[in-house]
C-alpha cells in the first residue's frame, strides 16, 4: 500500500506545474532573475493526503487572511544581482515550513521544460537546502510559467521529513499583484487559462492529479467576478477519467487586508461538492494592467471522504 502510494506520488511530482511531459537539463542551472522584487506575500493551498488512514485534509490561505498576519503566510523575494531568492512559509497548515535564502548553488535539477494544455506550461527548477531545525534537506520547486510573466509558482512537500505517516503537498502562487485602486470602474473582461491540483479519497493508496480549463468573467462596474473549472481530467494510477465541473458563483472583488490588492474569495461548488467551508477559491489580479489572475483552491466532497487542493492561472 505504502509503495503504491509513493509510486503515485512520484508521478505527481513530475507533473506539478504543468501536467505534460518535460525535458531535464543534466547539468542543473539556477534560474536567472532579471528583476529584483522586494518581499511579497502569496497564496497557498495545502492538502494532507490520507493522514493515518483518515479523510484527506485541505486548507488554503491568501493575502487577506488574518492568520497570515499572525503566522507569516507565504513570503517571497528575489535578487537579480545574485539570482538568489528567499522563501518563507509559516502558516498553521503548511508542512514543512520554509525559511531560507536560496542561491544557484542550491540547484539540484533544472531547467525542466514542462508542457501542458490550458496555458500552464512552465520551466521548473528544483532547489535543496539543509534545515538544521529538523535535520533534513528540504526541496523547493520554483516554477516559472511560460504564459504568465507576472506570476511565480512554487511546490514543496514533507516527503523528506514527515512528522507522521501523512504526506502533505503545498502549492503557492506569488507575483506582481494589481493594486485595488488600479482596476477599472467600468466595462467587462474575460479571463481564460487552466487549473491543476491533487485529489485523494479516504483510505485510497493512490493520489489523483487534476487538470482542466479555467474561465472567469469580470464586471468592473460592480466589482463582481464569477468563474468555473471545466473539462477536468483525473489521472490516477495511470488511468484517466473525467472529474466533475466546478463553479465559483459571483463574488466581490475587494481590496485585500494585506497590501490593498485586487483580490477575491469565493465558494467552489459542483455535483458532489456543495457549499461547505472547505470548498473555497482565492484569487488575486496580477500585473500593472490586471492582465492575469492567479490563485489557489480547495474542495471536499459531500460525504467528507475526499478532498483536493491546487492552483489556477488565467489571462485576458
């Protein structure tokens, strides 16, 4: 059972940040940052796969959550002169926590070109560093999206350090957020792109990978946004099946508590996934001209026997 789970997980790790195939550089090279970015927050989704045989647990946090003020949330900065970046994630839910300044000397693999449908292609870099507080190496995947220059994605897990038999995956999105004061006061816009993530059922040895299309409609006059995930495929243990469509009913675009960014927090519903606190989606507009949206999501089925979490990115 455990062996089957780990094999499935290996497949997931190669897919995260772009669910297609990839080509690996046998001489790892760190990412060349061309701009310096001061400390910014990010959105995080977390899924605890089948912890000790119990129901998978999910959480997500975004730039407006109170817990980020108390526990730090996800923080990221980058330095174009040194190609170093700092990552810190100190939330109630993330495992394992991050707290490091990482340089090109920490690169373990990459660049890896990953191709996928729905605009989520990327180039991935994996960095490793030693965390003396836990006596283990931690590996962080820096995901540079092909189609979203104002976004940066991250993936890490606790596969190298487990406090229990559970495996926890963390997915974060940061970037150049759009100030709420910069969004239009009239007109409409449509954003399209994709979503990815994981799904697990209680007592299931295999974790599913979800991939699908994402679409959002914005009414700037009313500061409202609605959206949906559709044509979702579920890949588990080599088998590909269809997954239920998910919808975000209309919700408000607001100024985030942290940073006054244009952001939103809505419900995520569908057949088998009706309203509950764990069916949630958070997003933030990105770029000086609000040209894209990045965010995270989480779901729990009606029987509380299955849960999923992931990220999405869409552009005008």
